[in-house]
C-alpha cells in the first residue's frame, strides 16, 4: 500500500523521493505516532510535502489511496464488525431534531463518549441517538446527521460536516494550478521585496538606543527611518472586452500589490498599449496620459508588469490603425518595444490558462515581444514571474 501511495504522489506531480519514503517507514517502525489514520496523515504530509501549493493535491491523493480507512480514534481491543458499517437507510430529520443534536458537545467530549460507547456496546445498532451504528442522530457512525460527527466506514459523507476528515481539503485554494486569491497573491509578491530605510527618522532604534545609553551614561534616544519595501512597480492593466471575465482576479492582484508596494503606479490600456494610457476608466477619453510621458516620469529602475489576456486581432499589435477603438499612428508592437527597452525588468501576466496560449496568434506575438517573459496568472505562474523580475535589472 505504501509503495502505491508513493506512486500516486509521483503521478500527481508531487516531488517525492525514495529517501522520503524510507524516512516515513522508519518513523512508523520507531513508533513516533499512534497507529491512527489521522496521525499517519499528518506524519506523511510533513515528510512528503515541501511546498504549501501542493497541500491540496496531497489531500486528494491521500483520500484516493486510503479511501475507507477513516476511523480516527483509539479503539483499543474493540473491533467494529464490518456489517455495522453497511449503508442501510437514510434518516431525514426535522429542523427541530437537528437543532437538538447541534449541541451534543465539543470534539473532546464526543471522542471521550465514543471511546466509552465502543467499550460498552455489544451489538449492532441502527438509528437512534446513543449507540454507534448507521443512519442515526448519534455523532458516531455513518450516514446519520450530526454537525460535529466522526465518520466511520462510509464511502462518502452525506452532510459534509464531519470534523476530522482530510477530504475537507482546506488547502484547495493553495493549489499552484488554480487562480489566485488576494492572500496568495500577497505571498507571491513578497518574493519581490527589497527592504530599505529611507526618509525621515521617525522610528525608535531600540538596539542603538540601548548601546548609546550604555556608552554615554545617560538616556540617548536614537531614531531611524521606517523599513519598507524599496521595489518600485509600474502596473499596466488591460480592461474591457475579453478581460471582463477576469475582473475579479485582476482586482485581487491590484489590491495585493497596493498593500505590498509603497512605490506603485498603475495605468489602464485596452488589448495593447498605444500612445496613451489612463488612470480612470470613466474618463478614459478625456483624461489620458501619453505613454511617452509615463516613460519620462518613471525611471528605468521601475519594474513593469502587464496584466492582460493578449487576446485580440494580430493586426492590433502589428499594424498602424489596428486598434479597434481609435486610429493609432504607430503599431502596438512599436510601443511594446519602447516600453520594454526602457523597463528591462518586465513581465506579462496572462489569466488565460497556459495550455491554451499556442492556439492564439496574438498571444504568441505578445509573448515573443516580451522575450518569453509571459506567465500564467496562477500561484505557480506568479511565483515564476517574481523570480524573473528579481533576476533582471
């Protein structure tokens, strides 16, 4: 079974080695955990998973390999007959009955009572509210209703309310293949941090104050500038048209970037940057900023991040007048080359799944113009993008 577990982890693209497998076996032989499936779950997860982005994938593999082994308590010498665990009936309770069993006790109380009943119970039980069995209101067993229940011997749950089962998959939003939430974006953006102390001295330097006081013989208060992220970020966001389905993830990215970077400037464009960009979409035609002015205002030490699906007619990139909104005197390709020549540290984040890029000519053109520095807007893609920005100057 353990070798099958190792094979399934590898099949799910979780990097595990034979060394880790042997370490798990040695830990089991040494008795570092009690022989309970929950403890084995946490032990194996701590050994095999080195990246939090793989936690959800691990949970899925664990649930697949160890399906049905879900007894989470020490049962001593008491054996639960297999026939007890068969699905016999579904009990539909009224709202009043469900309300009564919501307060049956905390996790510790439920576990203590379960252990006691395992020792006391002599026969099979179906329904009811005390004995362990099937289709009842007791918090123990399977196919019954209890909001703080322990699931034993059940192929699937009915109410998705059991406390201690790994298939709750609490880490699904950390999977590196899914789109990001604000919290995960913040974590990825932190790879781009470069801290510095600049500006007015308005923060107490405790260590220097102690040293100065000890040296001078009287209180010597030393102040210093606040420590902050010195990286400067220029954000270009594609809006409208095919980007409408991606508004939520772009809002999350923008929110996370504003909280992580003190020096952040942003502008909007549509499909491809041309001679002008804007700050307010409601005034996109009346209050526009020339792109040349942006390049002259913000120096080359800014890191440039484009966010867009790059999905458009190829003519919008390669020909003058190709824009669908106005007559552009120069092709979008010209403006992309100007921007990337000024801002050498630049990446493009694309919300379209990477496996679909090859089917779009415009995405391929834009990817080439970016020097292949286009990354998917996923946790893993954003991590790669931040590494690329950190390497270039």
